[in-house]
């Protein structure tokens, strides 16, 4: 049975960290149960969006290049970040890489970015290889605010708009635990009772009237940032994710007295400088995106837009939070950084920033978190293993390297088929550096198989416990 490439590009067939190949109209990938024979335009048929191979090929190439250019030039605008000091955008991947001659003969490579691009009639969606439930779990758990949902994105969402709204909601609910943000406003009014300080000159002139011109300050919730968030709440009220925001919605509407925000005011709304309300700053960013309907626009045409998400960044943050919550003494990711010389004429040095550095009495453990797919035939990629050796060399100058390695996600199905694990979720070997033996370990976070939301949440929490137990057990045995 055949299928149009037009639909393959938009129906969740494509996932991250894969290579898809089309050879003479046969579409293949190791994740597909069987090859797909691509339908083609027959003689006598009229051109339609789904059968116009020239336009589809042009869409893949020109739009893909446009996205990659935005990622290169405006990476902070093209990818949703979390505005957290522990975060960085650690993916240098393009959204897609296309190589070939036409729609029936090409290679399409995906990386760590998921999301979608749309240009007129054509869409390209890259999903997470672990599914939407996995995305929701690591978004919520990484923020320490776990929710159990019975639904994924709305059925009418062609791309990943739901991911932006879900992320916004999680951030809003976390920030709202601090209460509504408020500021002091100064007032100068004539009152019958003294409030604050009175104007002495006015009092002397009008002392027989029983009224006083007073200067006073009071809290006000009706501020631009609150009106911005209120508008975003109103904008998503028809979305399934907004069903549990009623209390928050009423609080924000009451605070603004029904006063609406003009879209022209969006750019002038700044972050809160009061650190107590810092959790509202990511909500401000995401609210602006929701109200603009841009989802990271990459072109001047309103029909051309994209929403991209660096899942490798999120997975790294999620793993760091697991270690922190379980009492591992982690060095701050952006604390005191080690640097190495590059022989640059201007003295430029490169920073050494492993994702995980755990300090203990008998040394340090150094790990990098990789979201990419693990290759059991060839192991860790060449550039990654070289990078790890650099970490070991530099951190070994000041401390004993107790252990080093990598952390990868792996599906439960794939893990079960790797009999070499013998029930473990790690692989340990030995490497020699400068005459010293260092235990080299690859740990795997086992991602549960797809199931009902409540069951998935339980299985996911079990995976976290198993991962921590494996790490502790392996580290003690070395």
C-alpha cells in the first residue's frame, strides 16, 4: 500500500535522531515496521498539494535552509528556552539535513530538535522518538511540578503548539504559588482621613475643611505583566490544557479590573527585577509568543512559521535535577569553569563544561548527558569520547577521577532486546589516561513504553528510581 510523502512529512512518522532514505520511491528507516512505497502523480491527474513533487522538494530544501539559518543567526529566538541558569542550548544540530535529487531519491536526517515548520500548504513535523508523554513528564518533572494528564495535544494541533501551551501552563502554575505579582503605586489624593503623609501647605490653607491632601503608597496588581498573562489565559481558554486554570484565571481577571492589554504594548513589558517574582519571567516570554501567534516565525509570510524545541537541553536539565534531588553533590554547571589554551594570538581560551560533575571525598565523577541515539555496535561517537578525555585530563589535574562517562535515554523495548545488559542499565569498561586507569561507564535512563497517562507516570517515576539505584550501586562497586 502506497502513501504520499506529503502526509509522511506531517503525520508523526518522522522523529528525532534518525536518518530516513528514499530510493526510487521506497521510503525506509529502521524504526518503520516495513518500507513505504511513495505514491506519485499519474498521467492525466491534476496537480494537488499532496502530489506536486516539485513544490514538496522545494519546501523541504528552501524552508529547511530558512529554519537552519534562523537557528544559526537567532538561536535564542528560534528555540524555546527555560531562562534558567542551569540551562544552555547545547545542540548545534540543524533542524533537518536534506541530501538528494528529488522526492523519490533523498536522505533526510533529523537531530535533537523537535517541532514543526509550515509554509502554505506544506508541513514538516519532527516528533520525539519517545512520544509526547515523555515530553510532558520531563517538562513537568524538571520544574518540580509534576501533573498527571489524561490527554496529549489537542487533535486539531497540526504541530507542537500544544507543547508551548503546556510549557506555559506549567510555568504559570509554578509561578502562581508565589501569589500574584504586585508593585507599589504612589497616590496623591484629597481624603477625609489621614493616610500616609499630608501636604503641610495644603493643610495650613484648608485646615477648616476637614480634608487632607495625602501622599501614600499601596500595592497594585494591575500592572502590565499581569495584564499580559491575563490576555494569554484568555487566548488559550478553549484549549484542553486550560481546564484546570479556572482559579488562576479568576485571580488574574480580578486583579486587572477587566482592563485589556494592547498588543502594541507587548515589547515594552519587561521582566520583574524583584527576585521574588523571577519565576514569572519565563511566563512573560511564553505569554508573548502565545499572543503573537508566531511560534518563532521565520518568514515575513504569516502562513510560514515554525515551533522548535531543543529536547537535548531539556533532557540534560531533567537528569541534573534527578541528581540534585537525590542528594548528589553536583558542581554548578556555570560555576567556576575550567579553560584550556587554544594557541590563539589574542589569548582566546575554550571553556570546559561537562554536564555532570559529582564531588566526593575520594574524587570526582565526570559525565556528559547525551539525548542522541546510542549506537550499540560502535559505542560512543568519536567526537564525544574525545571530549570526555579532555574533561578527564583537565579535572584530573586537581582531583582523582573516580568515574567518567555518559548518560543516554533508551526505550524500554530496545533495552529489553539488549541481552548484554544482564538486567543492568549501564555498561562499564576501563580506559587508560596518562598511566592511570579510569572506570568508563555509560548509564541509560530507561523510558517507559506507551500506555495510559496515569500508568505512564507511575512507570516513569519507577524509571527515575531505577536510574538512581543503578548509579549508586555502580559507583560504590568501583
